[in-house]
């Protein structure tokens, strides 16, 4: 049979172990959340870079300005937006 002091010590050990498990679980959740946010930000940066790279090719020059006499890139844009014209 346990004495009152031994019961208190055992209760404190159980409580400390539970607290340590709880803190460990919280740390795991924090790490997962940080990793998730980091991956999300990287995906957003990649999509933005892909968007800008794609947009720069529409007119053939950065800044999206149309060149005089350059019909090929304009046709690429027309085909992208409206589809390939059918020839009959």
C-alpha cells in the first residue's frame, strides 16, 4: 500500500510525463505548420515566376510591348486566346 507521499510523487510523475507528451505533440504540430507554410510560399513563388515567364513570351519582349511588324508572336497570342483558325 502506498503512503500519501508516495501517491503524490507518483501522481506528479504521471502529470509530468503527460505534460512532456503534450509539449512534444505541440512541437510536432508547430514543425508541420511551419513546413506547410514554407511549401505553400514556395509554390506561390514558383507559380508567379511561371506566370511572368509565360507572359513575357506573348509579345516576344519583356514589358509586354508589341513590336512593329512582328506578327508571329501576335499570332501565337491569338491562337492561345481564340484557338487556331480553321482553314477551309
